[in-house]
C-alpha cells in the first residue's frame, strides 16, 4: 500500500521559476506541506559556485525528503526528481513528471534540440546544464511508486513519444496528454493539473 505524502516538493524546470507550480499548488485539496524548490544560478535563485552539475541539484533536494514525500517536477526538474527517487525510494511516495526527459534519450523520440537557442536566450545560465546528458533509462524499472506523467501534444521540446517511452519503462506509470498543451502546461492548465495530482496522491 502506498503511503500518503505529508510533504509535496515542487521542482521547476531550467527557468528556475519558483512561482511556476504555485497556481496548481494552490488548487490542491491534498493537505500535505508544500515546498517550492529553486535552483542556484537559475531564475531568481543566486548562483552557488559549488553547484556544477545535476548531481549537485539532487544533493540539494535530498535533505528535503525527510518524511513521506511526493515530488512534482517540470522539465529539467523531472531529471532531478527521478534521481532523488532512486536515492530515497523508501520516502518518495509518488512522482508527478511533466514534459521532462526523465533521464531517457529524447533525440530518438522526435524531440526538438532546444539547447542552442535556449543557451543563447539565457546567457547567464550555467553551462553545465546545456551540456547535461543524464541517462537513467536502465534504472527506471527500480521506481515502484505511482508515477503520473503529464504531457501536451503541442510541445516540441518534450513530445508525447517521450511520455509514452517513460510509461513503458516505469512500472506504475499513468500518462495523461493535454490537447494543445505546451511545455508550460503545469502553469497554463493549473486547475486541471491539480485535479489529476490530487487523484494521483490518493492512489495506493
């Protein structure tokens, strides 16, 4: 039986926008404590010279998983969430992954390579992020908590085929596709996303 989480950790994408998940979070009925994480050097969170890779972001999240916790993650945050769940499977009760690679190779799944344009538009972002190629494909079968996958059919960065691939690899995954949803669907479809998350958190 899956434990109900007493904490919800909200992880943004590479925008580092700690406000991204707030509209959906405010719609949730689930009573768990809510914590919104920022990434050093991304968005409004000050840089930290000790953060030089994805593993350092994971290391910042792990201390927050100090009780039964659900991770709600967008895009780059999804890689951090999967890594954290692999490190703390006994405490991560549920995963919600939206428009992320989740640690699979997206190039073979029709994803647009956004890196050059994104780096040019965001020159202050850490270079390691653009170069990251974390591959967790071989380890996803280790994650036995319920996973909700939220995708949009109008997202060239993480197309639906990526969500379908994750649904194949994760033992207890459910994929929901938003018609017309883009890479920011966690924000633009906040009320509907919150309803799906509430239902997911009640899932045993």
